[in-house]
C-alpha cells in the first residue's frame, strides 16, 4: 500500500505550476543562489563604475533595482506555491501517522484484553 504522502507526491498528480515552482523555490533558498546573486551585484556595480563608456545603468542603478523588483515579484509566488505543496504533504503525513497511531492503540488494547482474560 502506498503511503498517502507518497501518493500526494506522485509527479503525475502535480500541476504544471507545482512542477515549475518547486525547483526554483529550492534553488532560491540555497547558499549557491545567494553567492551567485552577490557576484552578479558586485560585477554589475563594478562594471558600471569602472568602465565609463559601458555604463548601461549609471548610479543609482535604476535598472538593477528594476531587475530585483521583477525577480521578487516572480519569486514570492513561486515560493508560496512550493510551501503550499509542502503543507499538503505534511498534512497527508500527519493524517497517516494519526491513523496508524489509532490502529496501534486499538491493537494494543485488543492484545491487552486477550492477555488479561487468559
């Protein structure tokens, strides 16, 4: 029998948005992403300040601000989609654990009753 959490995690049952959101949300929460973003910012600021003829976004870096705002406007809903899916999995696991616990209590009482009556 398939554990309900595994059944809920079945890739065939996941929507396109869930399949799209989870890897992105997973990447956005890593140290690798933070390091990559830090390097991009340093390069952006350094190139805009050091190479006078190449200044595509002079100080105060309005384009960089726009890029981050756009990124945030897409990242937040993707992260929420992934969190909602994780909450569904957690709920399925908790329900299964509760059912298993109830069954164990019932079996323990039956065994106790059988042992005490012998």
